[in-house]
C-alpha cells in the first residue's frame, strides 16, 4: 500500500478486513507487516495468531519467536 507503508495501525486494520472477509492468507501478510513495523504491538501478534489458526496452519515463524523467549 502506497499511502501508509509504515503505519502499523493501517496494516492491523487491513488485516482485520481480510479476516472478516475470510481472506486469511492476505490477513497473515498484513499482520506480518504490522509485527515487522512494531514487534511489541500485542494486538498485531494476537491477530496474526488468529489468522494463522483460521488459515488452518499450526504455526508461524513470527509467533515461534515468542515461544523461544
């Protein structure tokens, strides 16, 4: 997205749009960007976990990092 490439809230909200329209792979991509921009942003990590589960996946590398700490 050209307009808000570094705005974590934009990417988090876009991910929510994708989840509500059952576009889980796109949601994962949006939440990956959210977490990349602000690794400490809890809602982004939580939403990434939700989208990973809804996509039928068991894990995601960005979520595995938390488990190792």
